[in-house]
C-alpha cells in the first residue's frame, strides 16, 4: 500500500516540550520511590516541590497556578499536591484527580485545568475533562471550586 500523507502530515515524534515533560515525570517517579520518611513528610516535600515549580512559572501562569493551588487546597483539603509531568497536580491515594498545565509549558495560548478519569465528573455520555483558564475572577473561582468539589465526590 502506498502512503499518501503530505509532508505536513508526517509524524515527526514527540516535541521537545513533550520529551522534557516525560523526563520530568521519570524524575518525579524516581524521587517518589527513593523518598524516605513518614507519609506526612513525603506529602510536605511534594507540596514544597509543587510550590517551587509554580514559583518558576512566568507571571501570568504563576498567578493562575497559585490561585488554583489555593482553591484546590481550600475546597478539597484531602487531596495531596504533587508534580505530574512537571506540573502541579492533586491526588487522592496517589491517583491524580486534577492537574494544572501552564500555557508556557507547551506554548499554548491558555493554561488548562484538567481532570483525570478518577474525577467524579461523569455527566451522561459526554463531558469536558479539561478547561481553558485565562483569568481567575470570583465567578471562575466559584466554577472551578464546584468542579473540584464534584470531582472528589
């Protein structure tokens, strides 16, 4: 069979940003396995890593990430913060419920708040699992807070 793909449609592999995210994830997994101490100590260390990663973000992403971090911790204090592919994520029993992705990370025009299949957001046969986030006004905070509360059940 002959290939009919144009050069623009050819698969060129992972982008540099995707490869960097995979390397970060591998490092996160190594740190998690190698970590010593109590569960509380590990969670505190993971929280510090998340806050350090947020602090490294460009201002627009940092402001959003800080707001979402505070919001998630307020409405779902049982979720633990951790890095996931180099981005802030929030988990229950080690399983990601939701995560923030900065716009700068993949050169996107907006940041996103995504939810995994562990989130209890099911609504019929089709529902959104990621949301574009450009600003955090009180209305958006209310909406995101409701989504997170629903996601954790």
